[in-house]
C-alpha cells in the first residue's frame, strides 16, 4: 500500500459485506498491506490530521475543560497526503492510525497470524488468535464542518464505558504530538459528500450546537484493535459498565444514530454477553468467536456442528469476506444460494464483537425448507442420533453446491485404468472431479482415496479413485463380532464347554471355523462341524465356508462338534433325545414324549450294526454321567460309574413292544426298568420308523443317520441334565452388568477402516468378469489428504433387531496426528500432520442425549460450547468417551 491520497467519492464508497469499521495502528495495517501491494491488491486511503477543536480554544479553554469532560477535536483532510507518504514521514510513529472495514481488517489479521504461525511451528490458526481479544467498541459523534471542510469529533462519557473513554483520551490527545488517521473505509468521504441517497432510509440526524452553529451529528461506532492490553472485566466494574451502557442506549437510541461501519440502529451492538467467561460491554476483550447458540428445542446437535464449522480455518475467513460473488444460482443441485447466505449470515453474527447468544431461527428455517427431515428437530430414539451426522453431511454438500464455481458441469466418461500407473489414473480422476466440483468446500475439506475390489471367484481386480469429504471410522469393536458357541467332542473324551471368539462382523463361516479351531486347540486330524440348534434338534448345518456370518443372529444357539476328519466311507450319526413328560390336563394325568438335551453327533463307518451304535452312544454320554461321589464322570478317573456292565447289557437287550404301560404303537415302553431305546427318524425327529435291533447290521446307511433315543427316568437321573441341555446364545446383551469401558487409539480405528474386508451381503459388487454380483473383498487406501480433515467415529450401530451405542474411549492426538504411514501417495504432499481444533461430543444413550462442542481458540486455550453457554475447559479434559466427530487442520512443516 502506498497510502496515496485519492478522491474516494466513487472508489472508496463502502463496498464491503462486513459493515464494521476498525480503528487500528497504521504500522500494523501497513505491514499487511505491503505484502498485498506486490499482488496488485493494495487499498488506497484518505489522510486526515487531527487538530484541537476551536470551540475550546481561547480564554474559555480552562473553564470548558473543568465543566465539560468530553473529548473534542477536528479531522482535516490533508491534500498532500500522497507526498507525505512517499517521503515516509507518516505511518511510522505510534500516533498514526487507520480506519479499515471489517473484511480488510480480517485479511490483515490473518496475514499477521500466518506470519506468526511460521515462527511457532504452525500452532496458531487463522483469525482465532489471542490478539483478537484486544477489541473493544468506541462511540464517536461526528459532525460536518462545511466552513473548513472538516469533521468534528466528540467522544463523551455518556456514550462510552469509563474504561474505554479513558483509553480514547490517551489515543486522541492532540495537545502534544501530531495525530494522523488514514481512512480506508470510505465512511468519512460519505459524510463529507452528504449523499443522502446512499444513507439508509431510516436515517435521522440529530441536531446539535457546535460553536454557536447548528450542525447534524451521526454516531459512528469504531472497533478499536491493538491499542491496549487485553481488557477483562473485573467484578467491581461489571455493574457500573452495564449501567452506563443502559443509560447510553436509552438516551441515544431514536434521538441519534449509530454507524457500525454504516448507519443503523444503535442499541443492537450495546448489549451484554451472557457468556460465563466474559462479562461487561459488547466489545469486551476475548469475546470474538466465543458466541453461543440458543437451543430452539432439541437443536443441540445442530448447534454443536455449527460451532465446529464456525471455527474452521479458511471457512471462517471465506464467509467473513465477499463470498456472495461465488454463489451459484444456476446449479440445479444447489439451493439457490439460500443455504450459503443463511450460513454466512450466521457466521458473521457469531464473530461479531460482543455478540450475545444467537438464535439460529433463520438458518433453521432455510435448512428445513430444503431438508424437511430437519424441520421439527424432535428428539426421539435413534433418529435424534442419525440427524446430527445427516445434518453435517447435508450442510457441507449444500454449501458446496451453492458455492460451486462450475456453472455448467461437463459430462466426463471415466477411462479404464488398466495397464496405467496409479499416479496417472488418480490425477485423471481428480481433474475430472474438479471439472465438475470447485468450491471452498472442495478446496479445504475434500480428499481422495483408492478403492480396490477383488472378485472371490475370477480374481478380477477393479481400482477406483473416489473423493471424500470426511472419514467415517469404525471402532475396532464394531468391525468384530463376539460369538459364543458350545463345543462337544465326538468321542466322549471331554464334556461340552462354551467357547467365546471374535470374528469379522462381515466375515464368512470360514472365519468362524478358523477362530474356533484356534480357540479350542483343534488337532490336525480333527475337524469342526457347526450346527444351529432349535427345539433340541439341528435345523441347519453351517458347512459352506463362503456363507456370511450375518446369517447368524445374536439369539441363535450354535454347537461345534469335534469330529475326526472325514473319509470317503464315513457316515454321520445324529442322536436326538426324548423323555416322558407327564402333566395334568383337565384333572387327568397325561403322558407324552418330549425332546430334551443337545443332539449328539459322531462318525460311523459304512458298515455298522445296532450293538456298535449303542456302544458309541454310551461313549458319547459318558461325560454327562454322575459318579458315585456325585460329580460328573471324568474319562481319566478310576471311579466306577452308576451304569455298570450289567446295566449296559440291560440297555442293549431287546425291549418288548407290547405291554400295559405302552403309550404308543411304535414299541416304546416307558417303564423305568426298560433301557435306552433307539428308532430311526428323519432330520427333524418328528417320525419314529423301525427300531434298531442288536447284532443286526444297519443296511442302506444314508449320509446322515438320524436316530431318536428314548430315555427312561432311571437313566435320566444318572446324567447331569444341566450340562446336557443348556446352550448359550451367540451374544447376550448385558442389560444388568455393564461391560468395562474399552479404550482404543484413533490410529487403530483408521487401520480398521483401511483393512481389507468382504462386502456385506446387501452391498455386493457386479463383477464384469463373472457377469454377476459377487461378495468381493474391498480395500481402501488414503491417496490425497485435505487441508481440513473431518473424522466421524461410528459409535452408533443400527440393525433390524437392536440399536446400540459404543462408549469406547478413543485416544486421539491433539497436537500431532501423523498420517504419513497411512498415505499411499506421498509425492507432492506438503504435510501429513494434523492438529485438532474442534470436537463434537454426544452424551447419553440411544434414547436421547445431548450434544456439545469443544473448540480451540488460540494458544493452548479450549472452550466448551454448550448451546448458549460458553466456558473455558482445560486441554486435558477434551478427550472423553463422548467424542463423536473430530475436526483436524493440516500443520505446515517448516
């Protein structure tokens, strides 16, 4: 910036969206402008020199100073401002200041913070910096003095807080050293030109007396920056300042006008913040960006996401600048710019100095117009949880389409990437994406990953490069599934036992067999046969290794039979059990056979007789028998079982099919002295065919021989029915006993996201080689990282039968998230390190809860945004099991 003087009647009219006027040290402003002058972006201003007011000169000066404590001086336009600046005589002392519009002030502030960031290893971000706290309002009364073509300035105690008036007296003292003010806002030119057509329609001028002449006054509020230490309200001054502001507002509103960069209503900016951290006047130090959002009724999830976005680097700078020129009103996928305008207006309100908690009603109404699912914001069950993430995704996509710089999206057909390097294909996909999508959202928050699909049949490989706006990371406990099965030996060597394993959630039966084999130490000559049990019978066998584990529900009961490895001549025998069930029906005792226990399975050779099958069955039930000492039998124990050789012989003796105690016509005798009786049946155990005869071969053996075993009460008393009949469910939700909190690192979540896994049965891939849908394996790799990385932790799971929230504690880095080892494409990447700047939290369960946000606000200071309540929080308190979405920004390596 040269600072050369020009007639700004045309060029210097306020053309900025941010209507605030900031009063800053000229040296500070000039350093930032000099860096822009090389790019042709220099802004020229008008130079004014301050002189004492003539009304307080002469013999009456001392008396006036005693009885009138107001600060009064004149600003005279210096016609030689260009020559003065060229000689370097102005702008280097501490008595030279500048008036700049809000958007240019923000640009200068960003340049200074970025300069410091290079020296602080990137530990600051954008406009959210400690020095932003040094902003406070100052109200000036301006009048146009036509005789001298100058401006009269009055600063009164009635209009300003005592502390701020005291500072103004030091800044604008004109009795000693010369005072110069450069106007880059165009406001003084507007006043001197007296162009009423450019003033708001509701403008009313206040009549006042100045040196015996009647003049018109206008109120101008300046946002003073960089001219004092950070001002924090003390408890003793809080009530005094509030009272002064209240008196000032009541006496000035309506009778005079305030210019907050232009003309408007006065008392809107003179209100107290409700923040529990900062108190006092509207421009109180430290309140920039620390503005809460009112809860409009179960809208805490909206407030949380908005606060995180409202503190996102570059996004804040963009919406505090002139973003309206990039609104795409022609985009059929957009919302006509309404979402962008509503969001931009909300950002400006949140970043207004001294703003009170904002009610985002306008933003909510615009959002509900294009997304009716957000119209009511009712909190009910899981829908309340879903809406948060849907809202953020919808908002980012809506802002992108509203601000898409591409007016006419070209049709681009993706070329086959076979036989070409991945770098070349990825760059081509990215160029094609940018040809159709180009916005601030793409600039800062979109990356690219590589997706590799492999057909399990023909091994066809498909590689795609897709953009992403956020990463939805599963928690490791959500990628794995805990299953409990009962393991039963086929030789009677060991009793049945429960075995709990972890398998991939979208895995296959082969994953189940592999995990189970490892858990129960399966021998090399053994194999496992897994079957589902229902109503004491086998309803299906899980023999196909490619079957999806999603077919197994949490309430199912599975048994894994340890069998010797099969040979060509081996057959399978399945024993199902029944016992007498007696009950009174209408006062009459009735008896029937009822199924009980776990079906037992064993292998038999191709030729076998009845006696061999009897002996095999007695061997299978041996682990369930009760010894004479009252404990279950151990095959290695020398204790004699209750069933001795005589009883075994009785059990294998023929049983008459006739007698007074028969209850059916199939030869089953319920007499307690009778032994075990065996009948051929179907796989459901619903029929009783021919009875098994001792010492006679069983002819025409099927692949699976199904037998019904009828137990007399005497034999049942000799077994531990609890071991014989109880089966655990696959997964039993712990409604009473709460599981201990899990802990996992963010890197493990990322590794689970990038791990190769099969597609779900509802998400199968059409293989061009097989010409059909296949459950292919999928592998993701990070290829291109965005400047702003949004990470969504998938805490909530939904299924047809249950809903669940994981309270897993995720240990995420705050200062240094290093993704160097996870990025596949490292060429041309400036940095793969990130720093956390915001966290969205969810507290509560699936039935409801509450959302808050933790936001980094410069230095090491973090704040908790809980709707309208804003309070500081120590950095060591931001890591909790409530963390739901993490917002990271890239740290530039120096």
